C-alpha cells in the first residue's frame, strides 16, 4: 500500500463560494495530494457557473441554501436531489478512499456517510460545547459515523465536540497552510504602506467574529495613532459610516476577497487583528497571517491560545481577554508603536508556522489514509474468502 497512488474523493459540505476555514483546508489538502501523485476529486455545493474559473478537480454538489448551524449561517445543499447527486458521484468516482469533512453537517457530508461503502475518513473542524442540533440528532450522527474507520480532529476543541456529541475519539492533525503564497504575496495595491494599517478578515455580520469589539476599540487606538488605515475584508454588509467620526482613519472595505487578494492583504497590513469571541476550533487565518510575516493581535479564546502560545517558541502573538475592547486597543497600540516588538512577533510567527506547513501535515493525513485503506483491503479479502467458501460448499 505504501507509495501507491490513491484515488481519493473529498466531500466539502459548505458552499465553495463562501470563504471559510473548511473550504480553505479542503483546497490546500486537494492541491497537496495532487502534488504527491494522488488522484483527487472534490464534491462541494456552489452557485457559480461550473466554467467560471473553478479548479478541474471540483465537482458540482448543487446549489446551496443558507441554514443556521454551529452558531453561524452555513450554506449547504441537502434533500432528495442532493442525495442522488452524492450517490452518483461516489459510484462514478470508484474511489479507493472517501474523505468526508464535517461528517454530520446537514448536507452533502452526512448524505455521503449514509451512501458510501468502503474506506471512509472523516475530519471534524467545528467546536461547540453545546450543540442543540448535534444533541437532538445523536442517533442520526451515530448511524452516519458507523462506517467511518479513520477520524481526524483539527484541534482539541474539535475533538471534544466529537467525543461529547457522537462518542469515540480522533487523531489530532492540525489545519495545514500552504505557506508559499503568503510568503511570496505581492503588496496589496490599496493598502498604503506609509501609514499604520489594521486588517480584519472574516464574515462581518457574524457576531462571533468580533468585528464590534474592534470597532469599539478604534477610538482608543485613534487617540494614540491619529493616522490609521482600517482594512475590513470578508462577506456580509458593512456600512462605511460605522467608521465615521474618526478623522484621520481611512477605511478600506474589500468585501469578499480571492485567495490571492487575501494573501496580499495579510502580507501588506501592519497588524492583523482577530477579535473573535468564541466557537472557533482552530483559527487557520492566524496561521496564514503568521506565514505572511504579519504580527497578530488576537482574543484569548482557547483555540487561538493553542496557536499563538507555543511551549517552545513562546508567544508569537499579542493576546487580550475576549470581548474586552479596551485591552484590544491597548495591544493594537503597543504593537503598532513598537517596531522592535513587531519584529519579534513576526520572527516568532515565522518559526511557529513551520509546524503547520502542509508539507509536514500531509504526512500524518496520509498515515491515516494508509491505515484505513489497508483495513478496507482486509475486509474485502475476508468477504471474498467467505463468499468463495460458501460457493465451494454447495
């Protein structure tokens, strides 16, 4: 089995049109597997025309609809037509192994768990201590997970969610980042390098992303730093007049950005601020900012602490108590006005990010694939032996 090229099918339940950690993870995983010589097909819902610049390995999982899920609004595809689409894709793909992300998300992933046969790996991304959906659907989740032979959690928080709501355990394999595009990103043409800049990246109308915390902190930052550029990137409606009343503060509203523009923005900002208030299992954007060499100011939620407060490298980010806009402002001002500290944070971040480079993370994923694929071969051989034995006894 070792060294053999596998045909791998990957399910992403969330809309490909909407930026997010799971979609980024699946994209980077697929590209890394292809570079290692494996055959990869990804099924995900999306709204765009299939010919509109989508990668050739991405397959149409149908049109998504918006539903409340895990403290957010997720865009998923489900129903009878989606189930038929999933079954047909699995049948036609004839995969050696199926890798399902967010296996109990109410959409393509859950449908694939029910429809698939053969070796299955599942990755848990979400962290939610009290999920009414998962609690109410406990037995449905159990039936979906019965076929899964390899379980991965991207963080301790995601692993605890799995254990609490479904049972069993998982191998901890962190989110990976393809660091090259962030290291080599071009300067963003709209970010002025001559004045300090703060970057917020996330869904602007989702409370847990903490944009309101940053907005409350800005007047205090402005008192100390009169000339400031505030860059806000991500889907959702945001009115520029929410930054009115702060003369000298230049707002730059980028809206939804491409992967290349995201890398440029992270590379060009003076500081990246992640004021999230909770329900994050990892925080892949922190790793992306570190890979770009940009100092990070972040709330002290557990998932972010695990990324930024590494035992060997020490602190590679400035942290503040979540929801505390005054502490957020103090950390932003301290980082923006102290070039030496920015240099130390950038250097520590670059060292920290090596542990999350896909060139290293992929080895752990492939080890799970190999173990599950070998088990699948044994099951098939046992079945063949029993079948032949029954024929011989007739």
